[in-house]
């Protein structure tokens, strides 16, 4: 019996999700993904070996953009992307106590 089955609801492969969650038109979002890819988006930030992302780069960019735009915590956003609570134990840098950077 499955206790928790996670299904990805929001994906960058469906353009209708991009604008409501990021505020970016799909063309601008694709440009953002290209910029992130050029600047090492596929690499692990600290260069140490670790758990690899299950999401593709475009979905990761969408997840982070949604995080910054909506002011929701990762525990609320993660399940929409099929990310388990155990996988998102650390909030992105710069957001303390659940609020935007002052």
C-alpha cells in the first residue's frame, strides 16, 4: 500500500502554468532558463556530491520563481512539483522566517 504518492501537478512543459506562477511570459521564462543553464544551472552549487534533483532545469527554475513570487514556503510549493517534504528541507538562500528579502 502506498502511503504518499507524489504527482507533479505544475510543470514548465505546460506553458499555461508559467505566467500565473512566475509573472513571466513563456518566451521570457525560456530566456531565464537559458541564462540559468549558461551560468551552471545543471551543476550542484557547492560542487560536492549529493542528491541530484529529480526535476529538470526548467521545472527547477519554475519552482524557484514560484517560491519567490508567491511568498509560500517550500513545504507548500514542493508537492505541486512532485517534490517530497524530505527533499526540500532547506529553503533557498535569502528567505528567512517566511518573508521576502527586505
